[in-house]
């Protein structure tokens, strides 16, 4: 699975769960999730759980930060790189 595919799935999850599946939302891989208030502590915890279920990758607590969760592209990079470092393919 490519980073682009992971980004697309994360964007779809965020749109479905946090934006009431609004097709008019301007959400994409570069949308500033924290700045726009899309990710808060509860939503971030739910997203981390989704990543665990969907990809089998446990996001380390130390990686849940502003830099890694700035947008869906950053989150996808974290997941892909973390899985690769653990010797897993997505």
C-alpha cells in the first residue's frame, strides 16, 4: 500500500467520522487538521485506534504530536514509515 493510498483512507475516515461525511468539505491531504479544529484529543484518540485496526500499526504515544498530526499526509507518512521500520508492509 502506498502513502497516497493511506492518505486517501485517512481523509475518508476523517470525513466520515468527524465531518458527517460532508462531500462539500475541502478536506484533502494538506488540510491543517489541528488548526481547523478537526482533530481534538478525542478525535485524535479515535484516529489512532482506526490506524491500529486498519493497518496493524500502533502509533507510539511520543509520535502523537503537532508535527506528525498536522495533516493527513503527515499522518500517512508516520504510518508508512513506522510500519516499514517495524518490518511490516501495509
